């Protein structure tokens, strides 16, 4: 048999395989395993979803039902009649004033922390002075001091400064206790800036202020957003400083404003849940605004 005859006999077999569209099955390599579904991870994710979804459902459903419906049918039952009376009652007890005070406290604390932490982190990263570098360890000592341990000295300082029962009395200690972790995050974020960029700015004749404004601020955006969200959350949810350092209705913030739904004979749970929903909306909006930079800022702050 010649070579041409053997080629002719093999062509139809190959052609049939191409026409039918089937390809020869690849042999499985040794040690290669089939991908099996991770049942344990699926069960864990389902449990976590239930743990998160049930409180959210309770919060929203209770805020939309009346007091009698809540007491008669139970907290986790489906609401029979939805109403917005709870949200109307929230604004009747002065929620707008509480919200405005919390916004002022959170904004003031964020601006004060960034105004101090950004230059401090820049000086720690770029300065060759040992004293400046030693201040970084001094700032980190603040992480070990809880606010509850020094609330009495803070009260005495605030009263001596004639700041008692004012929003400034809440802003100053809130910003002070947020400085250590803020400087830690911003210092690690600025260390990620390549040294060549600093040298290029110096060769171009840029001053320190120009380097800070044109190089440091744009490249440390993730760290700035992370610090802003952290300080905002801490100021928004702070309870001990407003409780000790204020007393009047005009300076009451949201955590203290929730007390308005607690009476001598019980607690207005639907109204309280409506106030909690409205209190969470600004923080949720802040998270949506900065979620792109939040993960990068946390990785820069704790990745070293």
C-alpha cells in the first residue's frame, strides 16, 4: 500500500469528526480533580445572610407599623397596615435639630482631624529628624487610652475653658481620640508614594507647600476618604461625650435624641426604629460616596 492510499483512507475519518462537530476528549491529567461546590461556604454565606437580613427586616418593618400592631402581632410578623406616622412623630420631637447638631459635630471633627493628621503624617514620612519620628510612637500611645478612662479630666478641661454644653465640647475630644488611628492610616498611605516623585518635585523647584498640595493630597485620596469615614462614624455614634459634656435640648445630638422615645411607662419601639432608620441614612450615603477608596485606604493603613 502506498503513502497516497493511506492518506486517502485517513481523510474521511478526520472529516467526519469535523462535520459532526465533536472533538476528541482530552485525557485527564494525573492529579487533576474536578471542581466540587463548596457546600460549607454556601451554608456559612446563607447563615450570614440570615443574621444580617433579620435585623434589617425588623428595623424597616417595625418603623412602618403602629404601636398596637407591633405589640399585638409580634416584632417579626408581617405588618398588616403600613403607616408613616412614626416618621412624622420623629420630626415632631425635634429630630431635625438633633440631625443638624450631629452633622455639625461630624463635619467639624472630620475637618479638624484632617487639618492636623495630614501635615503630621507628611512630616513623619519626609522628615529626617529623630524627634519628629519619635512623635509617631507618641501618637500611637493614644490607641491604648480609652475615652471612658479620662472622661473626668476631659470634663474638667471643658468646664475650665467655658465650653460646657456646646457642640465644640463634643468636637474637640472626638477629634483628639480619632487622631492616633488617623495618623497611622495616613502615614502608611503616604509611604506608598514613590520617592522618585518627591525628588522630581524638588528638581523642578517646588516648595514644601507645593509638594504637599500638588503631590501628597491627590495621591493620598484613599487614605483621606478612609479617615473621613472613620471619624464621621465615630462622631456620629458617639454617646459618652454628648452625655457628659452637654445637657440642654439645643445641643442634643442623635444618640441622645433617641431617648425622646423612652417614657416612664415604656418605649415607643416603632418610633425609635423610625429614628434609627433616618439616623443611618447620612452614614449610608457617606459610605456610598467613599466606598471606592475605602478598601485601598484600609489596605494602606494596615498592610504594613
